[in-house]
C-alpha cells in the first residue's frame, strides 16, 4: 500500500511542477527577456540532442563521418529553410546515402 501512495504522490508533484508555471505565467505578461529565451530553447535542445547522438555513436572515424556530414548539411538546411521537416528529412537522407555508399565501398 505504501508503494501506491509514493507513486500517487510522485504523480501529483510532477503534475504540479508542469502546470504550476503555466498557470502562473498565464495570468501575467511575461518579461521580454523570457520571450527571447523561449525562442532559443528549441534550437538549443535540438543541438544538444544532435551533438550527444553524434558523440555517443562515435566508435571510430568511419562511424563519425556520416553522422557529422548529415549534421552539417542539416544545419545548413535549417538555417536556410527554417523548416523542421526539411531539416530532419535532409539530414536523414544524407545519413542514409553516405552510410550506403560506405557499405558499398567496403
């Protein structure tokens, strides 16, 4: 019975942590600096995920090259198009093509 109480308490705390800022900010006008920070949070999060995946998968230069090339091309596409779908699609296509070319050459 105590495990159920702990799970319910953790769920309630998690819900309050998620809804608390939303409820507080919905009643007031956010400061201008918060808008600037919010605009940069998505690119920063995506960069963190991409670089972490790149470094974690680096077993050697042969593994790093396709991922680094795909990441570089995706950055250029993201900067030029500002489209998430185009960025992900181009990055994945580049990764698949370079990986396929590498496996053909081996």
